[in-house]
C-alpha cells in the first residue's frame, strides 16, 4: 500500500480532516473533479473497517507514523489516498482527548424516503424522529439501538445535533454508516409519515398532566414513528400537537427518569418484542385502527423530555 508522507500542519488534507471533525455536517469537500459532496471525519481503525464494510467511499486515510500495521488487511480501494503523518501532527487535527492513530475522510451515505418506506420487504415501518436532541452521545446510542431492534430509519429535524459529530459516530459503533438517516423539515417529515399511514407517538413522562399510554399497552407492531425531543425542553408543542398520542415508560423504581437514549432503546425493544410475537402468531386483523388510537391526541404540551428521559448532562 503506497503512502504519501505529510510533514506540514498546513497540509490541505489535514485541514479538511480538522474541519470535518470540528464542523460535522459542514465538513470538507472532496477533491475537485472527483466529488463535490461534503465529507465526514471518522477516527479509529474499527470505525474505518465498519465504513469499508458498509460500502462507504473512503476519500483519504491518515495514519500515524509507526502505526502502519493497523491498515494491514483492510480492503482500501486503490483510489483512496493514504497519508503517513507524524503522530503529534495527526493528534492536533483530531477531536478526542485520547486520539487514535488512524483517521479518515469518508463520503456519508445518501438516503431518501424510498429507503425509509421501501427497505425491509413487508415490514411495518418503525421510525425514530429526533426533534431537537442535543447530546451527540445520545444520538449515536439511539442510532445503534434503532439498528439493533430493526428500525427502518432515524429522521433528524432542525435543531438536532449532527449524526456525524465525532462523539455520535463513535457511540453509534458504525450504525451511522448503515441505517437510513434523513435530515428534513418537520413539515416534510409529518406529511410523509401521515401519507404512509404511520402512527405518530410522542414520548412523555408518566405524569398526571398528560394523558398517555404505557408502551406495553399500545400497538407498536403497526407502522409507527416515535418522536423524542430535546433533553431539557421535550417535544415542541407544535410537533406534539400533530401526534396521534403520547407513550410513556412506567418506572416502578425510585428513579425520576431515564435519559433519552435509554428511553428510546426501551421503546424500540418493546416494538421489536411485539413484532416478533406477531410474526410467531400472525393475526389476520392486524393492524387495526381501533388498536392504534388508544392515545389521546397531543393537543397539550407534552412535558419535558427530561421528565421521561432524564438529563443528558
């Protein structure tokens, strides 16, 4: 594998890496004439291997001097540029407190609504909608749980942290490379969901202020979208008003709340459990509108996400 040695902190490719990691979602651009799409920065040999396995285009790989062996066996395409960089120079471009000796610029996958509703044959859509989630660790964990429990997609609304934030990418453990992820307006999101016959549930705390249903009491085996809001302020009132109902997770223990990632993971598990049970004992009458309307339309403020999911601080 041929390497190009870089010695200058002002190297253009190092600047691209630094920019992609510092400003995810607004990262570097590919080399002129080869690619005009934004590139994302990733760190570590494991994530590089996951990106290759997912079929992402690897624009450039950076490896610290003395760590070349970490690239052995990786099926890097011939067109991928590989730079050999002094360790301290590479570390100066990375975002982690304990930088890894391998990093890369990759082209994020491109998804659209056809990937959301046409992915798994005959599977009822299971979609997570993120409305202003701010903690990248929460977002990455949600992506990982969504893939693990068979969700078709995650939809990110304006105000949500970028899924290509380095912390989110690490927390996703590679799911960000494989799971359809759309960044769209709230108007487009809710219109598409309604058009596809997807029931929309907002997440709330088990309080007397909001009429809600426990997750185990609603039909999550039908086409469904789960809306999770900002860690501190919850689902915005104008979005909550468009939901079919509110879902909650009863907590019998002396714990005030779950954090956002834990709450979504529990709901996704419950959806997966219901779907597995339905697959084992299919019902000719499922889904039914009667079984989907147990929640009260969310016409009131749905409470703070902190109350359900805890603070991500």
